[in-house]
């Protein structure tokens, strides 16, 4: 891989990592209701990618389900978890998407797993477990459990995506539309104070929203798939594991999140496990679907 493309990939991973941190700001200090934030974010993505909504994809029902799992539902759960969990720990727990994707592939695609990938799955789950157990507060642990459910939703969406023929931009467009249609009414029913919170946050919220929707979902996502078109996925996929490391670093630098022994050990074990999973060959599950940033 040329140095230029490597630096571009580093930039993409940095954007993904920063997205987790700024999302923590949105639902934490800014007190934006998480389902509302996910819904308004989805709406902005749908508006920007409006031309990619036509013609209707087929099958429509499966496309909407995959779009929700990878987009609106996954992000809403992530934002709910981030209300009490740190960005650093959430990034590590999100690695659960890789072993979960393999397990879903076994059940739905007939994937076969040999001992090395099984060991990778075990290591990833042990590392995530260390991070979960190391939380000092029950609310933080519960928040990370919600983040884990978000990762499971994304993993299931990735496996179901294998059976669809849809371009990345069209999938993003439908993720935005389906998320908007589901989440905004759900927020109106289950949450309160949306207008007051956004007014209080002011331009800070606007900046976070534009970054999360446009820079991350549209920009970084497009560049990521451009890189995949130029380089073997065996090169790209392992390098994306710098994303959680960057999130931990940004969490410590920007919001002074503590770097506990449990977090560092759990991160090392989980990343090692995911690396084993990504490096082992798979006939039915493309490696770019195993793990990528929250785009």
C-alpha cells in the first residue's frame, strides 16, 4: 500500500474514532436525547443522499432491515450506551461485532470455523469481558451492555448484507431514510426535552451533527470503500483495528477519560482476538464486513 493511501486510511480511522468521542459529547454534556440524535442524524444522511434512494431496491424489506441494523438501530443503541459509558470502553466493546458476525455466519451462512478463529473469538470475548467487569459503576456497565447489543445488531446486519446486491452509497441512503422513519417518532414517544436540549447546545450541536452525519457517514464511508476498491481487503481490514486504539487515545486526550489497567488489558486481548479473526480466511463472510468503524 502506498504511503498516501495508508495515511488516508489513518485519516478515516481517526474520523471514526473522533465520531465516538463527539457523540459522547452530544448525549453526555450536551444532553441531547440519544434516540433523537440518532434520528436527526439519519434524516440528514437521507437528505444528502436523496438521489441514491431511487430506484427502489429489491428485495425492499430485507434492504430496510439491513439498513436499520447497520444504521439507525445500531447508532441509537450506541448513543444510549454512551450516556453512561466512556467513549474508550465503548470502542473496545464495539469490537464484539467481529466475533458476533462469525457466529451469525455459522448460523445463517453455514460458515465453518477452525480452531484458530475459534481462539480469536474466545480472546475477543474475554477482552471485552475484562472491560465490562472493570467498570466501577453499575450504570457504566449497563451502558456498555447496550453498546454490545448495538455491536450485535451491526454484526447481524453485516451477515444479512452478504445476501444483498446494493452499492455502499445506496445502503447509506436507505440507512438514513429507514432510521429517520423509525427513530424520530420513537423519540417523540419515549423521550422529552429534544428542542430545549438542542437550543441549549446551540452551534455545538450543529457542528457535532454535521460531523457525525456528513463527515463520518458520507465522507469517511465513501473513502473507505474507495480504498477497498484499490487494495486487497486482507490489507485494509487488519489496519482498521487502529480505530479503537485511536478512540482510546482521543478519549484520554480530549475528555480525560481514565486509562485503567482493566481497559488497557481488555483492549489488548480483544484487539488480538479480532486480529486473529480478521486474518483467518473465510469463504462466506468478506473481511470488510467483520469490522469497520461506526460509519
